[in-house]
């Protein structure tokens, strides 16, 4: 099972919006509305941001939003803040015997 | 407050064994399916293993099948990962995590991780 493809880095200025893409295949992202997104600050555990493509867990800011079109899912961060500087990972259910595939990860830099 | 605390990591020689533990508190452990996810140094996240609420259903990623065993003790609110025949490629931070309540399609709560280093 190959990792989902994400851009290595994305940057933006405070207050701007940025979008991170997550490209899979018709066997994972394209087949299921079961994409989740995680934020990881250096030396910390990942934190769930979005699940089921576009749902927010309790306590997560609605500045983070998710969407999907075909085999590509996207995470948009609106009103970029310094604290958003972190690594971001997507993950999709794939229904196979190894059913969870993560993305390659994207480093977000706040300029 | 939900807490997941991993332990048992360390330095082990290739071919050796380790048992990781994850102590859960602040939630009803039996309500949640559980997982192990690992992250090699400087690399991305990789799903390792899944266990159902009762422990009756288990899955592994292909690279650890036959070498790793996931288990849970619901009476002790604990999750385990027995790792045998360890290889250099198993070097990583190992995180335990819960799935969503009633959903095994995302990872909700995460521990802080425990580092496993396989080296001679």
C-alpha cells in the first residue's frame, strides 16, 4: 500500500489561507469518505483535526476545514496563525488487509 | 482527561524482542478500538496494528505480520505490542491511540509515544 501524496511544504503569511492536498487512488481516498487529518508539532504526538473528510472533533478550531474531490482530499487552514506551524498528515481508510494509509506529510511554515 | 501513556521502549539488538505497554485512563477503555502507529526518525506516520474492543479482531501492516502481536487487557485498561525478530527498519517512535468512539476510521486520542531503537 503506497503512501498518499502530499506536498512536502506549504507556506503562508499570518491571516492568509492555505490548502494542503492529499492524493490517493480509487482504492482509498476515492472509494471512501473516510479521510482524516492530523497536526503534529515538533517532538509532540499527532492531534486529530478532521475526520470523515470534513467533520471536526470537539475542541478543534473551525479555521481547519476538509474536503474531497475524486482521489484527492484537501485541508484548508484559514486565518493562518503562528501556532499553525507544524507538520500535517492525511490518512485514508483503504478497506484492504492493511486498511489505513497515511500521507507523506506536509510542513507548514508561517512566514 | 483522556490519557494514554506508553512505556517499554529502548535500545535492542537486531533479532531481539520488546514489549510495549500503553496505560489508558480518563475514559471507558472497553468502548474503544485501539491501534499502534509508528514514526521512524524524521519520517512520516505508519499504521502498525489494530485491535477491536474485545480483542477478538486484529490486523497488522504487512511488514510486521508474524513478528508483532497486539493484545489488550481490559481489566487493566492496557494495550500491548509484543515485538519479536526486530529489525533496524522497526526503529521508530511507537504511539498508541484510540479510534473514534464507534468508528474505526480515524485516530482520536494519542499517547506521547515511546522510542524503539534497533541497533547493534
